[in-house]
């Protein structure tokens, strides 16, 4: 049981109840807004890497982080398969192009660590490419940190049983089935190989300048709150949220004659009011 919260916050399975989860999430999202303004005002470059097994909940956390934020300040990067041109580049090159500029936070939904994970396990890179990655990645990240980039790395850890349960849930739900790829199905039979790859990756890239932070992700609600709370703890930010503006009384244009609404192509009103029921629309 979490000592910071009363027993009544949790159900019989030890899971944070929905109403308390939503309350805490809303509180943390308000703090993320403060962090966003602070990053922008101070001109910081913040890069957050989210890695972990398939179905570990990385996307869900990123979604909750960005829900109330300005996408021009906090940007998600989720790169697909490299193009033919990108395959001929320096491995880190296409990721460098996505790094944050001053006053920006970039969230990588998977990152350059693809080489140490899926590429290694599935044989998409050579042994030489893999070994070079393990040598160069720590130096690449040290270079980022020395240049002033704040780099935070998260690994989402789930059990074999939870991953299988989430895969099956995705497969049964047409709204989620797009999340289940042939690569995910292949990964089901390579649990131990992914574990070995992760352990070797940590051995080489868990450096003092850019350490890994492991999120226990078997319970989505807990993982989301723990990760967001930890991310906020990485900064001694100040509250730069603007004060409410003084909105003057609006002036109305009395000489404007609006054209008939029948002249416009209205979306069929399958829900809600019909256009003729709306007195003043745009």
C-alpha cells in the first residue's frame, strides 16, 4: 500500500480507484502546464525517451502528459520505418533532426534505442552495427547533455502475463486492433530474447549523465501517475502560467445582415440541434 495515501483510495486488488486516479491525474496535468510554460520561458531543451516492451503503456502515458499541453511546445516524435535514404545515413541522424530546440520539450515514443531492442532481436541490424551502437550511444547522449539538453529516459516494465493479456484485449477490440502488429505477435515468442537485449542495453547505456528510470507498468493507472510525478520531480520549475486576461465587453456590429443559412452546406445534424434552431452561429 502506498504510504502517502489512505487505504480508502485503493480497491481490494490494490489498484487506485478511478475517482482518485482522475483527481491525481488532473492535479499532475496542472503541474505539467506550469512546467510547459517554464520550459518555454527559460528556453530549455527537454528530451524525454519512452521505451519498453510492446503493450507496456508508453503511448498511454504520453497521451496523458500531452493532453492539456500546447503541441507547439511539447511535441511527440514517433518515427516509422526508416526510408531508403535514412538507411544510408548515420544511424542517429534522423533522430537528431527531431531533437528539441530552445523552449521545447520532445517526447520520443520509441527512439534510437530501436537498434538495441527490436532491431537486435529481430535481426534487422548486423552484429557490427549493434556493437557500434552500444559504443556510440553513451557518447551521443553525453554530448546531448553537455550541449544543454535535459535528457530523461524511461523504461516501462511489465510481466509476461500482463503483456499477453493486453495483446489479447487488443485483438478482441476492433478499436484497438491497429495496435497489434505482426511484430508484436512475433515478440510473444521472444520474451527471453528481449529480456537479454534489454539487460545488455542497460549495461552499456545506464550512465550517470543519462540514467534509465524504470517504471513498473503492470497497472496502467499507477504507471501513468508515477511516471508523470517523477518527470515533474526532475525540474525545479516555477509557475509561469499567465494570469487571466481582462476581457473587455464585446462590441456588436448592428449593420451586418447575415446571408440565409440555407446557402451553406451544413453537416447533417445526426446529433444535437439543427442549424435553424441555432440563433447565432459562425
